[in-house]
């Protein structure tokens, strides 16, 4: 004998299953679901050097991020390079934009420490030149991880205000590399 659920109850279970699956996929990839909140054609990160997870990076190599379109003025305020982890000390240096504002390069004030992990933090509320939020969807494909408030401990409080927090409630994306 087959037992049938009422239609409303069946739809609720299917909906909960779908939400659970999407949540699990986002948690397992470390990606953010932020891309679904932005309109098609939003500016996104196209490339990152050094790439996420790379080891043996030169201690004098500049960090470069290239975007699909120009970013707004002042968005460098929402970029940081941390030593050892997302909650580590911010490395002193200068973020400089290309003339078309599609590429930003970080040059540290001093060579990085050898055999040390570094984390590039890209704030979740960054905007393009038109004032629209960035599409962070491509970041997960580059190995980026969504940054949530608890990851920064007490040391990241300056990175939890406007501009750092994205539409999805995260504080942006992080990418790590290790020096030679």
C-alpha cells in the first residue's frame, strides 16, 4: 500500500531539501551565494596573482587583481593583505589602480616573510564605477572563501563596517598563498 502526503506538505519538504542542498554546496565550496544577488553583467574578479593556494611565491612579488570592469573610487580601502590568516596582522603597503581602474596591484612596504602564509581579503561591499555591487560568484571558482565575522576574531573589527559587509552578510572573500 502506497502512503501519499498531502500536496502542501510534499512541497514544503521539497523546498527544504532544495534549500539544504544549496546551503551544503555553498559551505563545501567555501563560496558565497552573493552572485545571485547581483544583476547579470555585474563586474567580477577575473584573475588573481598569486593564485589561491600557490606555494613558493617570491617575497617581493606584487599582488595583482584584475576585474571585468572598472571599480569605484576608494575601493582599495576594502582590500587587505593579512599575515598568516584572515585574523592576522595587516601587511603595510600600497594598493595602486591602473588608469582604467580594472587592475589593482598591492606592493608591500617591505619584502614579505619567507615560508609564511598570507591572505588577500577582498571586502564584500565593493562597488564598480557605476556604484553597483560586484559579482563575487567567480571568486569561488578561483578558490576564494567567503569571510564571515567570526573568522576575523577581535583583530578584524576595522574590517567589519560599511564596505566590508556584502549583500549576503559575508565580509567578502579571501585567497591565500605561501611564500618561498
